[in-house]
C-alpha cells in the first residue's frame, strides 16, 4: 500500500524507527496534499535508525509497504487505533520554497519609460 502525510513525531527503538504520521490524501504523483484535512494517523515502521533531524515535524512523507498490524495507543486520554506499516520504500518531500514576487526592473536604466517619467 502507499500512504503519506505530515510527520507528527519520530521515535527510535532498539532496532526500528517509528514515524507517526497524520495521513493526508495523495496527489497524482504521490505527494500528500498539505492543504487537505488529515484523515487519521498511522505509524510508518522503518528498519534501523532514522535520525529525527532528517525527518523533522511538519515535513511531508510518502511510504509504501505492507500493513503489519493495528496498535491502540493513547492520544491524550483517547485510545486511538494506529495502523502500522512496515516500510519498504519512503520519500521525504522537499521543503516548500517561499514564493518571491517577481522583480521586473533591477535598476532605473531598465525602467521602460526612463527618462520620460519625470
């Protein structure tokens, strides 16, 4: 299965890493849609150590793998059922770049009405 969303927290265990993800609908390229509402949570189970600095909170992650089990863990006082995915492949999407408004005239010599604007 292919699933993705926003990283909530990363937990390293002895031999695996659990990445808790807020699931979001995927686009045609498999990228989670950041502006869409979350559809629940799941745990992506990676083999070995994954540095939490490389998987920071609020980044988008898409994983493929097999459903291993469903675990019930609390969110606050609410018992929440988490599907656990044994990850075969993952893709950490790049950070969105801030949009910069275009700058059309880098200096006054390129102003289209120069020198007639006075």
